[in-house]
């Protein structure tokens, strides 16, 4: 657990280790997806979005991945995390969340450009 009372009583090192473990598990999950879906962390999903058969599942997996990034890291991005994680961990958390948000916005733009929402 990352946010229960027991987790918040952990040392800074234990907490950061748990965050890293959660990220490694997420990346392990992503790396075992079928080849085209392994790219859900990148800005370009045209190949996947063009395939009507897999679009829904691809977008669902895309959402799950980026939602997990925010769930794991967003609480550690701001000043409220002061002292609970190192400054390096806070910066990494912010970088992962910002990058994830940029990917989500890029894919949203691709969806609008493909005009697939009405289908």
C-alpha cells in the first residue's frame, strides 16, 4: 500500500522503494501487453486507433495505464509531500505526471482529428 496510515509511517527510503516497486509492476504489466499496446505510454497511437476492432480495448488500456501513473505519483508532486519523499522523488513524480498528461492530451487530439467519437 502507498497511502494508508501504515505506509505513511514508513521511512522515506521505504516509501520511495514502494513507489518504485509500484512503477516497476506497472511497466512490467505494460511490457507484457501485445506489441502494439506496449506503446500506450507514447504520444502516437495512430496504428492502434485506426484499427476499429481493437480501438475500444486499446483506449481502455491506455486509460488504465495513465490513471495508474496519476494514482501512484500525483500525491507526491506538490508541497504537501514535503518530507515524505525526497526532492528527487518529488521531481520524478512531477515529471511522470506531466509526461502522462501530455500523452493523454496528444491522444485526445488524435482522437478528435480522426473523428471517431461519432462512430
